[in-house]
């Protein structure tokens, strides 16, 4: 829960208890301009450090994250309402991202380019861009910070982190670790605020803008960044299909679909919110989903396996969406049982009977919902999988690998798993999507530094 306290501050409350955790500054547009100008000055010295030395600093950050993961996880749990085990798991991903990118300080960078001119030697090299503004969403704060901050710093940029107002404490704690590791405080800074703050950072002329969030906000970010020709890394939402054919291991598919749809309280851009099942096994699949949810504990208690949504407002919007489904003729079934509750707690929903091509059947829902649709023919399954404006992730379940590859070739998504979940990206895999799920850029992956740097070609004419 975020409430504005005055003209220059806001309160962050825990979705677990409603208790105000801390009060943070609400950075004005003008102050955002000043932060960018200051970071541009610092960039002139930071860019001269070697990538090997920056790698050693990131390696130290990863070591400190390991040492402090328990306290960090407690902060994340308090701010997001997710179970402590989930918070720890996410921090583990950030640690691995740090170690992987730190190693890039010793990897080959750039290429030698052939030339048609005798005695001309040309090379391609990666160079830093300047000030990198990183606008980070709340659903998995620590990995989201790591995916953006580490490659931006390794590339030689100065960094301004604008976290979601829902996770300001997680951002402060993460960046404190960077400073403790030896990264100068003016090289990476946290700026708190709202959309006005973000707009100020972008319009001040930051050379790179990296954003993860919703499609409508992503469009606004790109429109603003276009005015200064800033490089953009844009990762947006998803309404991801999990397709189950009759020859699949239906019980395993159902359990995987349950995890894909409901883990992190459905607050994943990679959640399986649309499950498309061959009609001959549809009833069996639904039985298996219900069975998988027996004993599922949802809520604020320490033993809950699914936590809260980010705040009461989001929970209210989720319930309103389910009302909309019922008005559209769908059957809505709630699964699991409460284990402690707050105004941010919702039970997962199994929804059947929607038109899969309707807005209510295909839109992104940032909450624990599984909409299930039937199909009869392979081509119909493909068409339903693609019946959304998004194209982030997908999964295909079948025992026929030829069929699987045939279907994968037709699905419009940036990440596709065969006989797996729709989520579960690894730090060495590039992550991003098609259509309204992004602008073609990719976070994470072994080539992450390329997204946060620019290309320079240098030639030496030895014949002069």
C-alpha cells in the first residue's frame, strides 16, 4: 500500500499488516533533472574504469548478497507480502546474475573486422552510453534490480534506479550492498517517486532508459525517450498460454499450470493465465488442478505458500475482474484456503466458460487466475495461444516432440518451454517478448551488457 503523505513524501505500508514501514521522499521533476545532470558529471570518471575492475566490484556485491540474503528477504516479504521462501529464492537468482556478469570482466569483448583496404585494421568495441535510468517494477524486486543494475554498471554507465513506490525499501537495501562493496555512492543512486519523477529522469536526457512494467506505461516511456533519442530496453506484460495436448502427462501438466498461474500470487509477467487444453482431457485436467490445490495455503501467515497481492487496491481490482468474468457468463471457482488475511489477500481463481478471444478472456491479469479453454484441433490450439496482444512466454505439453516443435514454430512468444512452465527464466537466458510484450530488447542473458552499451568501430591505417 502506498499513500501520499504530503507534497514531497509518501508512506509505504506492508500488504501483510497494513503497518507503515517507512516514509520516502517523492522526488520532483526538477530534482530528477538535477540528479541526471550530476550523474552525467560522475560518468566522465566512472567510464574510465576497466571492465575487469567493475567485474571485481560486482563479484563483491554478489558475495555480500549471499551474506545478507536473510535480512534482505525479510525486507522483501514485508514490502510485497510474498512468502519468505520465495523472497530467498529470488535473491538467489540475483546472486547468480552477479557472479555471471562479474565474469564478463575477463571475457572477450568486441571483434576484429575485415577490411578491403590493405594495412587497415578495424575493430568493433562496446562503449558505455552515459546515464542509465532504470525504472523497476515491484513483483520480483531483487532480481529485477540485478537484471538491470549489474549490466548497466558493467558496461560503464552511471545508474539511477527509480523503483516502484511499492518496493522502495528493497531498492534502498539492494543499493546499500552495492555501496558497501565499493561502488561509489554517486555512481548508482536511488530516486523515489511516481510517474512524474520518472518523466523528469527521462526528459533530462538520460542516454539509456530501461523499463519493466505494463504495456500502457511502456508506451509512455518510449514516447518520452524518443524525444531525446535515448536507447530503450523495454520489457512489458504477458497473457501467456500453456497448451496441453491429450497425449501429454496430464497430471504433471496440471500441477505445472497451477504453479505457473498461481505462484507469486499470479504477479508474474510470465504467469500462465490462459491454459488451453484438448477437449478430450479437459475434464481430467480440471480435476487434477483442483487436486493440486488441496491444502494450498494463501495469505499472510508464515506457513502460506502463496502470499498477498501488492496492496488492497490491487486486490480490489482483481476481484472486480472476476466479477466481470461472471457477468460474461464464466464460472469462477476459488481454490485453496486462507492462512491469515489482510485487505491485499485473494484466493486463486479457476475460470471456465469465457470466450478466449474476448478482451476479458485474453487480457493480462496481474493476479492468481487460471482461465481454461478447450480445443479440438492443433491449429485451433495455435490460434488460441496467439489470441492476445501479448507475446512474452508460452508452454506446450505433449509427448510427441515433432508436434511440439511444429506448434512452437507457430506460437508468437519470446520464451517457450516444452513440457515445462511458462515462467522460470534463468539468468543466462535472454528474457523478453514479441508484440506488446516489449520492443525487441532483452534483459538478462550472457549478452546482457550489449543491451546496456553502444557499438563503436575504430580503424587504424598502418599504411600512412
